[in-house]
C-alpha cells in the first residue's frame, strides 16, 4: 500500500509539472489557435486550469480523507456538546474546516447537533464554517492565488463563523427552532470496533477521492469554463468599473448577485481567479464567492425546514453583514 502511494505521488508530481507546456501545445500547436487571440487565451486557460484544479483536488481530498478517518460525526458532536459557548464557537469553526460536510448537510447536521446538546450558537458557527472555510477552498486558493490570499480567506471566514455563532447565541433565539427538531431522539451512536489501521485510513482517503471528486468535478469544470470565458472575452475596463474598489455599491451588489446562485468552493475559485485577473477588486470578488457558498438560495430553503423565519432572517442578516465587512475590509487594505 505504501509503495503504491509513493508511486501515485510521483505520478501526480510529474503530471502537475507538465501542465503548462502541454496546455500551450494543445492550444497553439494542435488546435492552431492564434497566440494572443481571445479564443486562444480562453482555451489555454481552460485546458491548463481544468487538470490543475482536479489534480489539486485529488491530492488534498486524499490527504483530508485520511484526516477525516479520525473525525466521525458522532465524535464531532461529542467534542462540541457541553463546551462553554465562547470556546465552543471557536472550536466549532475550526472543526468545520476539516469535517466532511457542506450546505446540503444542513438539516441532518442541525438536528444531530441540537439533539446532542450542542448550543445553538455553536451549531451555527459550525454550519457557517464547514462549507465556506473548507480544505478544498483553501488548497485551491493557495495553488491559484498564493498563500496570502488563502490565509486571509481562512482568517476572515473563521471570523465570520465565530462572530455569527456567538451573536446568534446571545440573541436567545432557541424558541424559533421548529419544535419537531427537539422531538427527534438524539442518537447515542458510539464508535464501535477497533481504531482503523493505516491501511484502512489510506483506503478511506481513496474512497474520499472517489466520492468527493466524483461529485464536484462537474462544478469544477463549469466554474473553469465560466472563468475561461471571463478570461478571454470580458473587457478589463468593464469589470474594473463594475467590481473595482472605486464603486462603493460593488460589494453589496456582489453579495446580492451571489445569493440566488448555487455552487461550492471548487466551482467558484476558478471564477474568482478570472475576475481578479480582469481587474476586479479582491474584497468584492471574495464577498461574491462567500455569498454563493454560505448564503445560497438552496441552503436557505433547506434551513427553513428546521428554522422559523425570525431565526433564519437573523442568520442571513448576521452572515451577510460579516461578508460585507470582509469585502470592504479587503478592498481597503489590499
């Protein structure tokens, strides 16, 4: 198993190093597109970024799949239940970055956490952090935009998750959780059996690649295709004026535009890269990305099954305000 893993890493590294020359050859030699043309630029972007992003995804999902073998849902609930709320908000936000949940898991997660005794505010810190500050987003941001952007995104995403959960906890809105949620009997689940061996954990990494990459690759390709179109055809002056630092209304407009959409971080980051290359302001673009991931309309509809309108509105307002602050802050300092 170890030899196969080392061979896989070597093959991954060789494939990653060959991306740039192969993409240029496919675009300009094989397809005979004119260098510097809009179509050539868009095609080269797509041909280069698609395997690059998928290779990054495979690597990080495999590694995190191994890490996740230490974090079952039951163990995560046990870690958070009974914690002091302020410490619980921080811990929940941090756990959200390494646990295998997304916005589509909102209802079962909410029920499981609340019935396990996790405070409402702590639960919301986890629910915000899990889809927004996940390992896929961080690794792809690091690979595409550098460590500074990835670190800033992680810091601000965690800050939003912690602040949102803490604020909701202070508001005392437990009465606005749908009553049927509390009628669900908390699962006593235990982690049965012996601890997995390292061979088991490596297999878990492979299974994570098959499951997660198998589910998100259409979003990745769709996002890269949108990014390629922006890269090749959208005039720089248009985006610089529409999403630049000089337009005060750009950040709230970007958030409003992001809410009706639905994607995950893997599909959004290539779009972010293309927007930034065309002159869009970093804060505006990150606000757009966070709105798509954390406040998407499908997630809001799902959460409505367990939250009454006042609590749902508080969640949307608090998270939206945090995203706006991030957008303006990034535009002011970068």
